[in-house]
């Protein structure tokens, strides 16, 4: 496992194996590549790449006005610099929205696509709740640690205080100006991708109890994305990649192995 910073300022962690199409992981808003540690530990026999998205962790963000295209450009520059012709792309939360945008622009660079905890067309009530959280974050200049209650089950947090402390530490270390810019994109996402351009085999996953990226949203995505399949992670909430790591890892592994 090696770490590096690309020419354009993207921090990444790479485990490169010969003759292996890399699995690339994109994290959620307010977080860093570190949320993928259970996956990086599991996929040691595969090439893996996890990185900090613009304005998060150790990756810079210099533009004042940003769009999802900027995040796709960040990723294409990174994989070009690393000489990856094809990748398996795994995106979580806002990372799944970046992955969707990337797939509409660079579908030919994808071997497969995995969308984990992906939103689609929030209801009016769901949008109102998200707007309220965003306004609170702008007032407080931080993402409330109550987010962890939405991301994990109570039982998991009780039994895993180290995870609570780790995620809380990541959230509190955000550059808040950058965080608000990126959070704004997530809150006001228009679901306006040209889904017809996503033709790569796609796995859509969400947690059984995820209240932000609901089963209904994933079902709708499954209907509109060609060559997609749906998997519900039992007992999972939003960050089921950590809480239900075994199930998530095996589901991704089986999907990728069938799409090599």
C-alpha cells in the first residue's frame, strides 16, 4: 500500500497488483478515503485506489464555484496519471453521485459501476429535512455528530465507540468553507444525469434502514439504469460499508468477479 499526491493535488492510497483492473472508491461528503478501510483490508488481492475528493482530507480545492463535472475531472486526471485504462468504480453517497456523473462522461473507462447509498428524486418532505440540516451546518460551521445516528444503527454505535470517535474526528477536521461548497451540491442535486449514457454493468446497493438513500430510491435507479441490479444490505443504515462490511464486501466481490 502506497500513498501519494497527484500532479493536480489529489491525495490517494494505492495497492497495485499485476494484471488486475483497479477498484476505485469514492467517499461521501465530510469524510475521507479512510471510511473505505474495511474494503481496502478485504480486497488485498486486488488493485485498489481510494482518494480524497476535492476539498476533503488532503486533497485541495482551489475553485470558488464547483460542479459534479469538477469531481469527474479530478478522477479522470488521477486515473490517467496512474495509467489505468479501465476501472471498477465504487461510489458512496455523494461519491455515488460523482460516480454517476463520471459514468455519463467516461463510460468507456469503466469495467463496472457500484452505487452505494445513492439518492434519487427526494420527496418534498425528504428535501425539506435535508435543507434544514444544510442550513444548520452553515450556521454552526460543522456537520452535526447527530449524522452518525443516521449513518449507523444505535446498537452498532454502542458496541463500536472507536468507530464513533474516528468518524467524529474526520467530520470535525473538515475545512468548513470547502465542506459547505460540496455539501451544497449534495443537498441541491438535480438528478439530471443522462442515464442513457450509463451502459456499463451496475450494482446498486443501499442499507435496509437507510432513511436518506432509501430502498425506494434504489429501486427507481434500478429501473432507469440499464444493465443494473439491486442489492439491499440487511440491517444496514447509510454507512453500511463499515457496519455491514462483510456483506458489502462479498456483494461487491461477487459482482466484480463476474465483470472482470
